[in-house]
């Protein structure tokens, strides 16, 4: 009776041949994971709330921060820049970077934008709702992405205002899925939403990493949006400390999470981390501007 060589090697070492290093010693789980990742490209996606970027110097510093963090694509909320514009950077250090802004026509309020690294191929721009919702279709290392940056009103706004923005965002997601199915949805947003531990369980696309607070109205709206459109709340899926989860700090020291990254399953399956990095603070705003990023390996 003949026995396959791979089976003989398994019997000799007690492990499958794929788990054994060239030295003959068993490989650790981390080593096997690192070997798989060597065949992939690590991609970082960020989301920052800047409070304001009316000053061109602060805009350049923010983009430089995105570059230092290795972001290929960064969602930016509360830019407070007027009008819709695309700003290319000609500085030697930021050459090839672009910033796409969607703002109000006459007021320096709200405002959302997306920063693209030179690795990103821009396909199309669609200003869904000035200052609140921006859609950019792009290609990043072969991955076709419909990137949506959104900024939701706070809890003190009227229900009619929140209904309008959440309904607009919901219709945009459904339209993108219907008309551009090859472009996978990725959303970076300041939703002003609090999702507490009381919400874990009934919602299929929510992870266990949540605050010990009650879920507010915006949080319930966000959960309904993600559940209806099958979008995973990425920064709830991976365990982390509170300082690596919270994105907003009050002057009194109270903190909680208000910003989220949502993604379809096709992107979620490649993500292996999503958390807040405190070193990502934008200059002059050391507490309120933290960055979350997902790292996606792509062939």
C-alpha cells in the first residue's frame, strides 16, 4: 500500500505540512498569518472630523497627516469650506494628492470631503447633498470602491431634518448598488450616533465593541440603515480599549464614539483591524480629530 508523501510528513511531525517551518519546527499561528499577508497589499482607509479646514495651511497639514498614516483614502467631515471643489496639491511632499470637497454655497458650515492619494484612480464625483453627503467612485489597486462621506446632524436637530438626511443617504446607497454593482460601498461618516451595548444581538451587522451607554436616536437610525443595506459597522467588529474606540471628547473629559466606517461584505472579509489612532490628531485640534482606519489586503 502506497502512502502520499504529505501524509507521511504529517505523521512524522504530528502536524500538517503547511504548519511546519523549513527547519522542521511547527509554525505559530502568527507566522502562518504573516506568510499569507506577504502575498497581499496592505491598504489603509481613514476617517477624520476636523472641525474646520478653511485655512489652506490646516488643509495641507491634514493631508500631510493622512500621508504619514499611510492612508490611501480618507473621509473628512466638518471641513467648513464653501462650495464644491477639487483641490490638487503641487507641493513636492504632497504631489499627486487630491482633496474633493462638498460644502454649502454661502455658509462656512458643515462640509464633507475625501482625500485621495496618488494610488487612487478617480472615476466620478457626485455631490449628493451639499455639505452633508459626497459620493466618489474610484479604483484603488484594482478594488472598485463607491466611497461615501457623510455628516449627520446632532441629536438637537428636528426629526424632519434628520429624516431628510438619513433618507437621502439610504436612497444613495440603494442607487449605487443598483446602477454600479461592481463598485463596493465604503462609508466614512460622522453620524453623531451613540450605539450602546444594549443594541448588540438583534442587529446582524453590529459587532460587540460598543460603549456602555444608551443608544440614541441617531444610533437607532444608523443601525436600521446598516441592517437594511447589509453594511457592516466596521469599528464595532474588533475589540479595543475605550481610547481606541472613542472619537469625541468633551471639555470636561467625557468621551464617546460618534464616527463610524461602514462597508459591504466584499470589503469586510479582507479587513483585519479598525480602530482609533490617537496620534492622528490634526494640528490645533488635538482631541476631537482622531482617525480610524481599516487595512485591506488586496492581490
